[in-house]
C-alpha cells in the first residue's frame, strides 16, 4: 500500500480515534485488529494515487474496478495465488472506502453502483481471506471478518466521515 503519511501523523491519530470510537460505541464491533486496519486504510488512502494504485503492464493507472483483476500488473515476482490475494484485498479496500466514505460518488448519471460495490467488496475480501492464513499480513481471519461485516464497516466508515466533518479547525495562533 502506498502511504504518504507516517504512523505518527496527526491525521492517522485522528482516524484511529474516530474509527475506534464509532466502531466500539456505535457499531458494536470491538475488535482492535479491525479498527486498526480501517484506520490504516483511511490513512493510506489519503492521497488519490493510493486509492488508484494499480497499474497496467504499460504503467497506466487503473481507475475502473472492473479492470483491476484482469489488467493489474504487480511485477514479475508476484504471480499466482499471491497476486490474486493482493488484488482481491485491494478491491475489498477500494470498494469499502467508496461505499463507506463517499457513497454519493457511486450514484452518478442515474446509475447506483452502491449495491454492486457491496457485493464485489464482500466477495473480494472473502477470496483474499480464503487465500490467506494466520501468518499473512493481514491475517486471513481478519479479511474474512471484513467480508462478513462489510456493510457494518461501510456504515461505520460513513459515521467516521460525519465525525471528521464536525471537527472544528483550531486556530494555530
């Protein structure tokens, strides 16, 4: 995952606090592995290049999720099961991010892609989880939890977004 902000960056701390608060008090999911994963995903997706990180073999950015599995090139050293796991995890992250944080972007020009993203995200996390074990990073059981709780996680991320929108900026003076 591409990351432009370090682990101690104030935005990571903000995301961590908001995700923990929302998921533990409002959603009722008290698994710190899950909340840490979601906080890190938000921090990693801070920059548009991280959201659209997959490239074709010619280096073109893949912006349509429907092209990700077929056209993503991860390098000659990554193939087979590992490639499938990585791409499906990315698709899960991508679809969860958009369904949770910016669902209104999935309703454009009279087409509502929200349901499609939910189905695709659940499926992709499930595939990535099945291709992982407990020694994988992240472990397979966490990816399977993301698959099973996809809609709850999307709802929680939407509440996180509402939380950060309510934060008043501090005057630096």
